């Protein structure tokens, strides 16, 4: 259905809109909100005082160092700190409470309570743990959807990504982007993207940096109830790449975009991004720097065995469109089927691979293989959480 006849801009956009409105009828529920009944935080508090207080403390910030006998891992939670707790999905907490720290590659000091507590009691505990963070404006980790290769998501992240695009036809070459994303406060994230190009040009390999992007993203709206999150980003592309070799645009470029993500029941998700590249000096390098707009969408499904606790597979399809404002230019359309998979047990290291194929306005554009590795460094060190 994705690749089926999408000749131009207007029908294509219509298609994306239809996709959203068509899916909208299916009432959205956050990933882990499958409570059989509402959690009873009062009951959770009772259970917490019996079983958890000795280690996690009466205020949720951790019991006094003097009264606990264990060395605290770096990831030991302070439940009053929203920046530490809101990125964690309820499902993760349920898993840790039922199966112990071991289940997610955390410290084995955190015991497994699965034999002692019913499923409802675990929900009540999670409900109580959520009361320690008193600011409800933080976007919740459930809305941090699996990263698509090209389409940027709305959720503010703490992530290091190494992403490579390899020409699959024409002259050999690749571009690797090293992307650092870091969240600040409740709604904000900064991003630095440093591309490095390696290309066979007239049978000689040349390499060099591309245009570095500096971006600030701001989450504008998010709701776990409806499964939606919206963010705006303002980015600046600095002309650090050599435009004569095709590694950069030759002009500083402003890149604003909006990203909207929607999570549905049963972990189906959609991600949209729409924006523009606006060079400050479009005439400086007429071959490269041109005003353009882009629109991107990803549809996917997260799948995992063992009641969503096992390795997470997220097959997705992206449709990527752009239009350069120059005489005789049409709309570029690409399709990118891909698969993301969690590599570490803690799911803080993930990899994805896909093949990007142009299907409209294909002159001079060939297919490419794309892959990335990402490390969510807020969830622990790179070498932690593997077993
Ligand atoms: C013997 C001490 C101990 C007891 C008792 C204990 N915990 Fe823990 N808990 C820990 C430690 C230590 C960690 C940190 C593990 C790590 O980060 O490696 C932890 C981690 C957690 C986490 C994971 C937080 C995150 O950020 O991912 C949750 C949730 C949790 N505990 C809930 C509970 C609940 C609920 C109870 C009571 C039913 C409980 N714990 C009882 C020691 C304990």
C-alpha cells in the first residue's frame, strides 16, 4: 500500500492525511496502559511501606546510606526526580518489580516480587511510584517511539546515534552521521549532527566533513492518554562541508520542522515530520543551496515475545518526500522499509537497517542501504545492561 501510486505532492500529502485520519478512529491508548483496573495508589503505598521502603526510602529518594547495606549502582532510582522516572515506561517498572533488576540487566540487589505480589498489586505499586514525581508536564517514556532512520521523532532524547547511508548503485560512497541528542529540563532537547563523507570521485576516494547541524527541539504537547506527542525544532546547518566536492551546501541554512508522533493500541505507531531548508545565501553556491521543503512519515509496529518483555522488534516503513524550489524540479519521493531491533537486554542499545529507494523523480538518485546504532546513555553505560 505504501509504494502504490503516489505520483505527486498533493496526492501524496493527501495520502498522509488520510492515513492519520483513518487511523484516528482507533482510540489511542499508551503502550502500557493495559490496566484491567485503575491502579490504586493508596494500596500501592501500603505495599511500598512493607516491601520497598528499606531500600527506596519513605520519600522514594532512596533510604539513608547508613541503613542500606548495598553499594548503589549509578542507575539507582530517585523516584522524586521526574527527569529520571518519566522516561521509563510503566512496562519496564512492572518488569523490574516482578522479575527483579536482573530482568533488565540492572543490579540483582533489586529483588523479584513476582511470587509475592499479584499483577494488580504491581500496578498499584507503579501507580504509587508515579506519585513521587509531582510535575505532570514531563512527556512520558511510552511516547518515546522506536527511532525511524530518517524521520525525526518528537520525544526529547538522551542519545548517541551513529547512522550510515551507503550508495547501493552508482559511484561507491557513504555518509556517516554522528548525532548527539541531550534533553534539558522538561521539554527541551539539543542536537548536534556531524556528517562525514567518503566518496569515490573519478576513481579517487575523497573524504571530508559535511554541514554540521545544531538543533533545539521543544516538546509542545504530549498526552499518554491519547498517545500523542508534538514537538517543534529549529536547526542551523553550518557550511562546514566542502560544497565544491558536493559535501556541503555552501550556505548557512535554517531548518525548522515539526514532528508529530502517535502511538496506538497494540503498539502500532505513526511518526510525521514536516519542515524546510532555508539557505541564508541561496546564490552563494547556486548548484547546491536551494530552498526546499520536506515531509516524512513512518508507520511501524513494535513486537516482542514474552508479553512485550523480550527482545523488541520494530518493523517500519518510511515514505520520504521533498521538493526543491528551482525551475524544472518536481517532488522527490523515496520509500524506506526498515527494521529496528534492541541489542542489549536493557534495550538501551539498538540497531536498525533499511533500504531507501527513490520511486518518483529518480533521475540522478539511486537506492541506498541505511543503518544505525544508538545508545540511550541515560539508561546506563554502554557496557552495562547486557546480561
Ligand atoms: C534490597 C533492596 C531493594 C528492595 C527491598 C527493593 N528494591 Fe527496587 N531497586 C533496588 C536497587 C538497588 C535498584 C537499582 C537497580 C539498578 O539500577 O541497577 C532498584 C530499582 C528499582 C526499580 C527500577 C527503577 C528504574 O529506574 O528503572 C524499580 C521500579 C523498583 N526498584 C521498585 C521497587 C519496588 C516497587 C519495591 C518493593 C516492592 C522495591 N523496588 C524493593 C533495591 C531494592
